[in-house]
C-alpha cells in the first residue's frame, strides 16, 4: 500500500510541475505585451529609409526609443517594448517622385513626421506629408492635440491618414489596393504635383498647405490648388497609377467639411412615449449629401440617442430636399433620435438656423398625432 501511495504522490507532483510550467513558472513570472508600431513611410514609398521613434513628454518630442529602417516596399516595424503613450515617428530616405519620376530624398534634418496620441499593443501608423502637416498643426504634442490634428487632416483629405497604408504609385500596386489606399496614394501624388507646379520642395509645399488650414478646415484657395494639382497629375504622362479619373473616390470631396445634423424630439409627449416622427428640409447652399437621389444609406442616416435601439430611421433625397422618418417599435422619449451626415464646401459656416424643417409630424405609440412636440435640429 505504501508503494501505491508513493507512486500516486509522484504522479501528483509531476502534474503540478507541468501545470506550473504551463503557467510560466507561477506568479513570479508575468508576461508583458510590447508596443509594436508598423506602417508605411511614403512620399512615394521611402525605400530602405531610416525611421526613428521618439517618446513624447510634456507635450514635446522626448527620448529616442528606437531606430529602424523601411524595407524595399516602404514598410517599417518598430518594437518599443513596454512603452505606452504618445509617440512621434520620423522618416527619411529616398523615394521616386510621382509627378516627375525622379529619385528625390527626404533629408534626415527635415524628416517626415507622424504622431499618435496613445501607442499601445499593435499600432498602425503611416508616415507621410499628410501626417507631417497634422504634427505641424498640433499646438502641442499632447494626446488630445495629436488626435485632433490627425482627425482634421483626415476630414480634409477624406482618408484615415494614420491607419491607411498608401501603396506604390504604379498600376500593379493600385490594382490590388483598397479604395482608401488608392485615395491616399493619389493625395500624396497631388502633393508632389503641387510641388512641381510651384517649383517648390515637398517641405515648402507642406508648409503652404498647412498655412491654408484653420480650425474650420482648408480654405477655398488651398482646396482649389490641391484639386488642380491632382487633376494635372491624373492626366499627365508621369502618372503610372493606371487611375485617370476620381470616379468612386472620396477625393472628389477633398476639402469639404464633415457635418453631422442631429435631430431631436422636443416638447411634451405622453408618458407612454412617441411612436415615430417625420419631417422634410432643404439643403442650404454649400451643403450636400454624398448620395444620388433616392433612399439614403445606413452610413448617412442613423438612429441615435433615445432611438438607438428598437427603432428604424429612413431618409430620401430628391434634388436638395430630404425627407426623413423615425418608426419606433417601442416608445421613445424626448431627446436626440437621428443623425444625418452632410458635407459643406470650404468656407461655408453651417449653423442650425440654415435648416428649416417642414411637414413635421410626431405620433404617439397608437399612431395619433402629438401636437405638443416638435423636431429640432442641431449641427455638430
């Protein structure tokens, strides 16, 4: 019996040993997750270039965390260990200029820059003239200022300048790229064409673009200059992308402001709640919806607030007239219930008083009209 017990104890000890090994040897050894930043450095692709990643401290460029390089396709990967928080990335090296076909260089003394407010875990961060403009626009390198500047340039150029990876400006690369990647690549080509048109360096051109951007967006002159440069590039002999029109591209809206209209039920409704609402409005001059006449897609019109669940919204565009409706499967109270996304031309100040609602009808859960409530619109 003692031998049997002894064998049993040996088996238990072995199982415990395996369990501890599988857990990393117990609580004294804990795995940590590294922050790894990957992306593309491009003004045309910067091949075999140098990439430096810096910490950000007190809203300014801090200590160098790592130096790495881009590969033959402009890709870089930087493992910055356990560091988390805001980072500044700089890239330099040679690239093929889209507008001229010449090999040019981003000088290490004036590198392209990109910043992100909170780097943690796996992070995608492109480094381009557009991200550099965003860094220049940030009044300080705090996370909030970095993210706001990135969002503003993203809104102007209609492409996520941080997470989207531009590709080589060749027909073969563009053929397998997403629409967002194509748009980013063409936007960078427009910067090169603008530099060629004005006999300027890329750095000087970025400064010119930045000077035309305020808190309300890009001014009309800057937008016109960029769209003209893009048009010239698309029809030039130097264009090797295989793309000659902006059909299907978000760049047709380059420089337009993203506007969100928020609709709200206000007033007195029965305690049983409202069952729906309907109204019509006309888009004012300088404001548009990126859609053809007909039903608005779910990316443009959305249920929100008190109608975020248990309700359906719909809208129809006819010329410049928009008719929208809310149908609630369960009663809704007063408050925001719908958003519609619009675009405003550069320099157009969009305020709620530009939108006059007509044909407003609010019904109770039984379908009877509620005369003591109305629909109001806000601009955000």
